[in-house]
């Protein structure tokens, strides 16, 4: 998932995608441990996608806090 695609998602969709990616990482770890993992870069891609999702969620959280602070100060 690219950052462009992630930024277009709603907050609820972001949380769902984050949960899905965490589950995928869990499954990839089991596949790696049992020697069934064919694509050795898949765990790395999953970790990076999780990081992207968390980054966008945090950006939105900070923007909302900033808007509340500015509204309160005005």
C-alpha cells in the first residue's frame, strides 16, 4: 500500500487496514518459522506498511489536537 492510497482512507478504514496488516505480519512470522515463506521480503513490506499507517494516523491526531488548541485560543 502506497502512502497516496493510505492518505485517501478514512480514519476507520485506516484502523481496519492497520489491524489487517498486523494480522498479516503475525501469519508471516509463522510461515517464516516453519520454513513455508517463499517471499522473504513480505515481512519487511508488511512492517513498512504498518509504519505508514501509524504515521498517517498520528499526523491526523496531531492535526486534530492543533485545530482544537487553535480553536480554544481564538
